[in-house]
C-alpha cells in the first residue's frame, strides 16, 4: 500500500514539474495561409518552431526555431538557402513578436514590463483581447492576442507591422 501511495505521489509530482502546454497555429501572411507554427511551453522555457507549407517552398522556403529560457533567447532561421542565428538583443530587433508573445504566455496575463528596460512594451487589455505595443520596434506596431478559456496559449495572434501575420490556433 505504501508503495502505491508513493508511486502516485511521484507520478503527480513529476507531471507537475514536466507540465507542458503545446499548441499548433496556422500562419497567414495577410490572408494567405503559408505554414504552421508550434508552441511548446514548459515552465519558464519555451520552444517555438515554424515552417512554410511544402506546397509553397518552391516560392519561399522558411523554417525557424526559437528558444526562450533563463539564459535568454536563441533563434535559428533558414530562409531559402541562407541560415542565420540570432541571440537576445538581435531577436528583439529582428522578430520582437516572438519574445513578447512567449513572455506573455509564460508570465501570464500581466508580464512586468518594468523588468525589461531595454525592451520596452505597453499592454492594453480589452475583455478577452490583449494588445501588446513594442515601443522600440520598427517592424512591429502591435500584437493582438485573443485569450483562450482552456489554457494559457492564445486562440488567435495577430502581428501588425511591415508584414501582417495572423496565427490561428488549430490544435
């Protein structure tokens, strides 16, 4: 009996530690579906991967892997045949929507923008929608996030900037 209780306790404890939220989004550039992006959030770290659909790769082939953790940010991207690696500040300049969305998901509905003096943003809440304004970005004007009732991953994300991108959750 003691072994059974101990094994149940260990199983519950490990499931709490390893708790992960995963979500897959269909990515649109303007109104054209171009690929999928997967979010994998585990505690205070995240991995976000995306790629264009195979049917579009003859026109434009893009894949990326973004990692966020206690040691900062890392982004690998392959655009057609060019490979690039970015870290921390470079990512905040190149793709500010990635760290802001991941930060929002990890820290909850009200991340502390005061912690990020070098990467300022402002948050505006309107019901189940949150608007994030990156204050130093030249590429992104605002990020609109529609929250989910089920979990901390949003149902819908819209990045408005030089190129408008919409992410619609499919799983």
